[in-house]
């Protein structure tokens, strides 16, 4: 009788051979993984190189990609805010999406409207009048009526507004919440603080920086004061947490950069203050050229300077620490200058000049479209350009 085969019996691989097989499998997998990683790295380098090449080269032409006509044709002004555009004039404030469509409109009666913008709120004030309107992306947040004419306004992300109100030789600096309630009031005069010429509210609404001008003898001098309305300033007289006088420089502009820097700009220098609870002078930077205009973002401090030894002008950028990062000559002067990301965008009528933070003139020319506002659009070398007639998306080409 034949013996049945026992199917549960298997031929065992010798242990040494099994280890060798596993080593070969691991080597194969590692070799395959290395090849994949090399291909991925090469692709990333190629894409990054192409992107940087396209981003940092000069272009000759601006072409129109899309057009969105306006529903109105008037003398409105425009400003970039959040994910859209603010249109404002004497009769109203409107918020537009990026297809030039009205999302909401607020009727107003303003003699000379001016706008100040923060990340999450903006205010439209009647310069020389008595009305301040506070808005968010969703619409009107509050309306403020002042008792004296408005000279300067600043707004925090919470909608807290600080304003310089004209009153002959004793102007007022008043901070309001969005509903118009007075939070803090400071009386200024030539004999005490001096006359306030610039102010800025920190993003959180706790700190107010003010630049004053006063006369001592026959000389005009400046005084920088920081007021803190939080716990830090409660134990200080008049909420003053910093005050310093400057003999040789008049500071006509002051602004915050994020939540830990404030910059005061004078006629021949600028000063960086660190901290907002108890500010301290971090650095003073001398500028030995005539300042034509000042602009800034949370990352950069920018100047348009007059070239002293030759014709033309200079675009100069400093970082948050006061180190110079860019200096580039430009041939003409532009009415509007702004920083958008890592680019300086300058416009005057239909003339446009774009300079990167690396000092490359990306574009300089006439875009055949009067510019009221311009800012970067999604995609490479694309921009939103708006005026009273339409919104365009343009792109730069060789």
C-alpha cells in the first residue's frame, strides 16, 4: 500500500541563506528609495529655479488677463483690505470682491474722506469734519461723532480709534471704541507736550504712539511719547510708559511693525523702538539724503530718496532690525508707493514700477490704465489693478 504524502512538511531554508535574501531585499528597496529621492529633489530644484528665475527677472510688457467692469463711474478712491477692495467717496463706502462686485455699501456724507487700514478693521474719517466710520470685512461696526475737527486717525484690529482733534493751541487726542464711547482723552499744548503731528495705535489697541513738535527758544524739537492703556500703564502718570525728546530731528511719521516694533521717521533718520508695553530705543539709523516718501510693512521700512550727486531717485529698504537690505536707483518719482510681500510697487497715473526686495527692477513702464490701487494676484507675476471704470488682472511678460 502506497504511503500518503504529508503536506504539512516543508523544506526549510538554511538560516544563513534567509539572512542573505533579506539583506538583498533591503538593499534593493534602499536603492529604489534613493533613486526616487534624487528624482524628487531634482524636480524641486528645477521648479524652484524656474520660479526664482521668472520672479526675479525684468519684464517689458503688462498684458490684461481679465477685466471686470465697475457698476459706477465717479471720483472714488480705492484701498486693498482683507480679501477685497474698499471703494470710498463723499457719498458712501463699499466693499468689493476681487471680481469688482459690491458685497455691501454704507451711505455717508463726508466732505473729505480719508482711510486708515489695519489687518482686521479700517476707518474712514472726514478730514476736517466730525465723523469717523469703523468697518470690518462684514460691514459697518460703529460710527463716531467728534466734538472737534479731525486731523489724524489711527485704528486697531479691534476697531479702537485714536484721533487728533484740532483745537487751536490745545488739541485733543481721544481714543474711542467702535461704538463711539470715549476710552481715553489726552490734552496737548505747546507748553506741555507740544503739538501732536502723528499717531499710531498698536494692533491690540493697548498702546498709542504719538509724535509731538514743540518750540524751545528759536528751535523746533520733537518728543515721542508712548501711552499704554493696559495693566502696564495703570501705574504710570497719564499712562505714559515712554517719553523722549529729540533736538535735531522732526519726526512727522510713526507706525507699528507687528506687535513688537514701532518706528518713528524724521527728516534725516528713523528710530526703532522694541516692545509695546514698555518701549525701549533699539536703534537709530541716519539717512543722509532727502526723504521724498515713506512706506512700510511688518517686515520692511522703505524710503524714496532724492539722489544728491546725480539725477533721479533711490528706493531703499531696511529690515525690522534697521539693517539696509536694498538700494536701487529709479529714474522718476511716483505718487503712490507701497510694499506688497517682497515687492515695492510704485504708480503714478498709468506709469508703474515694480522693484523686488533684492533690488531687481521687475517692471517699469506704462500699463495704459490709470491706477487707483494695485496689489498682487494669485499666480506668478499677476496683479489686480483697479480704477473707477474697472478692475483688471494683468500679468507681466517679456
